[in-house]
């Protein structure tokens, strides 16, 4: 089961658009992301559910990690929003794609870790922080 990294980013972006108090079925999410097959979206949503990037409602399966197209997504978790912030910018995303020759073979989590490092370096440059105050907090 291979994760489509572009699909993973687009799922995070699309889920972040769910209005407060509302939800969306995974089938509807897939319809909103027409350029990806339903299976690709399900694989990404399942992965993000297992890693607590998003909240799934009304799951009735025996395995709480299984998600199906009828299940509803309430939104991103704090972890989901933090990681989306790392790759939301199309400029950052395209930079990652152009600089990583094996981009499609990398795990989305590896890509997020690299994006985090880029952000960390950029923040430290902007504020010209001394070594003892360098930013290096949150991890993917």
C-alpha cells in the first residue's frame, strides 16, 4: 500500500476547510479531490486516523483504525494542523518535490520531518538566534 504524497497534502488541506461543527464523509472528501482515486484517499485517511492527524466520527468497525467511505471526518487534530502548517505553502511543497529526487518513494512523515527542519532553520535565520536559544521544539 503506497501513499500518494500529493494526495496526503491535499487531504490535510481539504479537511482543514471543514466548517466548525460540521463534518464530511470520506466519500464526499474523495469527490472533492477528484484527481485521486477513492482508494488513495481511503489509504491516506486511514493512515492519518492511525497517527491522530484527524478525527473520524461514528466508526462501527471492530478495529477502531479501519475507516470506510461512509465514515465522517470531523476535522484535523492539533497534530494535523501543526503538520499541515509545514507543507501548506505551495512554494515549500514544490521546493521539497524538486529537491528530493525520490519524493514519491518517501514516506509523508519523512517529508514532514524535512519540512520541519526547513522551517526550523528559517526561523533561526529570521531571528538570528544565539545557539542556546535555537528553535527545535515540536516534532512530527
